[in-house]
């Protein structure tokens, strides 16, 4: 292929939005010429390059849209140092049938035992498996829910939550919740119920939620929705910060 023909081909590929093929055309052409690949084989390799490029682009877009504050992996979680969850539990959750079945995963325990690590890691692995995920810290979530009627950005973020396969809500109970915020949160959980899976972390046991939310009846209804189809883990052990100091 002449230089002029190559440039024209690249322009046509970009016009057709076949950017994966455009990015790999030179390398694939050289390799096909060296290996004397058939026309059908060459076309197949170009199409595979396009499919892979689009899958990688979708993965990057979904990871960005999830708003994870940091990257965490299940493989890095020190399950042996924490009571209440095992490697077998993590492996069982790694097939994501619980998302397909719209089940929730509720992680309870004191600060520092790895609840946030697990929540983010499950969310990131779900994105890699093709699910759409949204992460929100509870304080940020309550602010979004309270301002969605007047702020376009908040409205957009809440809309993404309602369309996601999985919503990760981190640190329920770490900051005070007023009655209006509690009502908004109940409304969100009701909208997600049996449509979207929730991963939730909290330092408050169930019997403290009524006081935290400020309404016994509403809290009962809220927990009824969260606990139906839920996998519940109560973690305990030394804070990972304490373990790090001990190692040092």
C-alpha cells in the first residue's frame, strides 16, 4: 500500500469511526504481509482490533463514570486478618450472580477493617465484568439528593444512580443525618429496590439505625428493602492502620 493510499484509508476509517482499526492498521498490515495471511484472516484481525478497542474504551468510560475515589482490588484484601468474611465469600461474590439477581451486599463493622476497600474492589471488578456502577460516599449522596431539584449536576448524578446495575454507598453513619436527608435516602432505596443492587458500608448496627434516621417507621421500611435479597457481613478485627503500625 502506498503512503497516499494508506493516508486515505486512515481518513476513511476515522470518518466511519473505526478508530480501533485505524490505530492498528499499520502494524496489522505489516504482520499480515510477513505471515502471508489470507484476506479473510486479515479482515478478521482488523475487526478483532476494533472490538477490543471499543471494549477498552467502554471500560475506561465506565470506570471514570463510577467515580471511585481510589483503586482497590479484591486480591489485596487481607481476609485472614478480618473476622466475618472469608476468601470463599469473596470468590462467591466474584461471579456477580448477586447483581444479576438484584441482591444487595451489606458490610458492617468498625472503622479500619476494610469495608470501603471491599466495596470499591467489588465495584471495580463489576465494571470490568461489564456492569455499570456508581460509587458515592454517604455525605456526598445526601448532598446530591438534597440539591437535585436545583442543581443540574446533582440531577445528572442521581439519574446515573437510577440507571446503574450496582450502586455503592460508603460510610453510612459516619456523619449526622437530618430528617430530610433520611427521607431522600429512603426514596432512593425504594426506587432502586429489586431493580439495582446496592453495596453499602456502615459502622452502625441495625439496632442503631432508627436513632440515626430519626424515624422508627421509615427506618423499618428502609431496612426491609435493604435486607430483602441481601448478603450481610459484619467485619471485625484490628484496624488496617493498626496492623500497618505493628508491621512497621
